[in-house]
C-alpha cells in the first residue's frame, strides 16, 4: 500500500536528513521532488499545487534554512502538511451508528460496495460484541442490474451471520421500500442497503439513488471509492456529491498497490471525512481511517500503532503479557520462539504484518513467502524437540540435531539454521531492550 509514494518520499526525506545546511537551492530541489512524487502518484494537479504552496509558506515562515536542523525541519513541515491534507491531527471520524438507522452504500461498479456492506455489518456486530451486546442487522440490495448481485449479498450476510431480506419487486425504488418496511416491521436496528454500480456516472442511476434517498431518508450515506482509481475517483466523488450528496467516504482496496493519490487528494478536494479503509476482501478487513497513520505510511515511517492494535485484538492479553515479560528478562526459550511464530500466524500473513513495520515496506512478496515457509518449517522442527531441548537449547549436540531433523522431516542443516535464527532473535531482543524499544513495542 502506498509503496510508490512512500518510496519517493523516503528518498527525498532521506536525502534531506543528512543535510547539515540547507540552501534556497536544495530546498527548491527537494520540493520539486515532492511535487514530482505527488503527480506521479496521480494526485490532481490543483491539489499538488495547493500542497506545495502551503509547504513553501511554512518554510518561509519558519526561516528554515537558518534553523538548527534544517533537513529535519523540512521533513517536519512536509509531514505536518501531509497530515493536514489527510484530515489533520486527531481527526478520527468515529461514527456512532444510531439505533435504529439506515445506511446507504453507493459508488461506481466494482468499487467494493457489496464487500463493504459485509464489512460494515461485521464491524457493527464486533463493536457490539465488545460491549457484550448483539445487534439486529439487516442487509438488503436494490442492485438488479448485475444478475448475481443480490445473491452475492445474501451469501455475504450468511458468512457474517446477519439477516438478509430479498425484495419481491425488481424495481429498485419499490424494492427499497419493501426492504425498508421489513426493517421497520421486524424491529431491526441497522439496515445496510446496497445499491447498483454503473461503469460511468449516468443520470438514470443518480436519479434512482436520489429517489431512494428521498424515500428512506438514510441517516448515513457512504460513498465507496476504489483507491486504485487515482484522480478519477475524485471526479466520481464530486458527481455523487452534486447529485445525491454523501456524508462519508470509504476507501476500498487500500491493500492493493495503489499509488495513494486518491487518499491524498480526496480530503482536500471534497472536504468530507474518510471514515474507513478496506484492506482486503474479507469481512474483517476494514480499518478506521486515521490521518496520522496514513501519514506515516505515506512518508515511509511504518505503522507500529496499527500493528500493536491488531496484536492486542487477536492475541489474548494474558498470552501477550507472559510473552512480554519473558522477552524483557531474557528467559526466552525455543518453546517461546515457536509460540511467538504461532502468534504471528494468528496475526495474519507475514506480508500483512510487515506492511506496518518501518523499513519493511519494500520486502518482495517472494522473500515474504520464503519467510512464511521458513516459519512453518521452524515450528515443525521445534515440535520434534523434547521439552528439555526447547528450554535449554545448549544441549542440542550433533546426535540430537540428527534425531530432530529426521523426526521433523527436515535436514540437520535446517535445524542448524533454526538455531541460528533463534540466536539472532535473542540478540535482537537484547538490542531492543537496551534501546528501550521493547516497552514501546509491547506496552
Ligand atoms: N483486495 C481488496 N479487494 C477488495 C476490497 N474491497 C472489495 N474488493 C474486491 O473487489 C471486487 C469488487 O467488489 P464488490 O464488493 O463486488 O464491488 P461492488 O461495488 O459491489 O461491485 P458491483 O456491485 O458490480 O458494482 C471483489 O472481487 C472484491 O473482493 C478491498 O478492500 N481489498
Ligand atoms: Mg455490488
């Protein structure tokens, strides 16, 4: 995600960081590179110009080239401006979905509407579950243009475990009313209504959504934008805003190799909040849009916070605490190493995890897959060890290694490789501990 923009930015920022002094000249050079990066990421020209104008103003205002660390100062200016453009510090848009309420999801064909509905249903359910509650959620579709569209939503509803209602009419407006009546009569708390997508914005489609909106008065109108479409998506957003109006945007497919232009330009151009981003095809692949995080992703600083949040969500607190204390005081055995790899498994693929780590954005998918295979093999090897061997790896002599290799269907060389890796991670933990990073990581 954003690899493109983040690569370009880290290039410029890396170059700046080492500059003890900045001249008007190299400031100009740096901002020119930022400009090229944004344009190449498909950020609309007027947005790029507005961005650079603000950066320039800030540079002049702060008298940057006379400051103590001009390179760092400039990085900070760029960082702060990117953050501003994405919505500003601390502006997480939390929607507290009212009960009962209707949400309408719209967007172009294939933008991810139907998938997003399933994700929203999952999200609502999950939020309620965290408070020990359940929600009565109804999904309905008025997409009769694509034959399998309604079935698709029905299947997703089943997967997520929420109710689906099929209207008898295939006229979108009548169907919307039928669904709404069913929602009211059966005292559901949320209705998430899926609409048809079209290849282009056309008046029939807009009129249809307008009528449905007028009749159902949805409390929430979401526009789903495909992050891969770049500046074209801004045109789409403007058209929807003019014709129907919407409250929030959801950027889908942010896990894809998008150049990031849409996310960057959207907020500035539309002045509407992006609430969620879709980061995969599954129902749980929905994340809150947090400007600070997006900024660090774009600027290539990694995103430790998201990772930590993911970790706390999926690994039990107890597991994490015991793991952390073992790591902290150095009692880290091969058994813990295996457990740790198991935890990584639960967190998602290595590839997903490394997206959040600083400096790991560029690891190739092949290398990633290799890592994953290696992890599996390592776990198999460790499971062939006795408890004593796991706790005191020092006793692993040649004959034990041979036994473990044949027990796990691997080679002695592979067993050696594992032990080497284990030593390396122990070293790394020591280093992290020294630098005080551990507390930050595992707080
Ligand atoms: N990788 C990834 N794929 C996504 C995401 N959201 C949707 N998709 C995929 O994009 C494709 C289209 O998604 P749909 O939800 O069917 O899109 P739609 O807007 O309902 O499409 P129409 O109803 O045909 O207009 C599907 O293959 C989805 O799995 C996402 O966040 N990440
Ligand atoms: Mg659909």
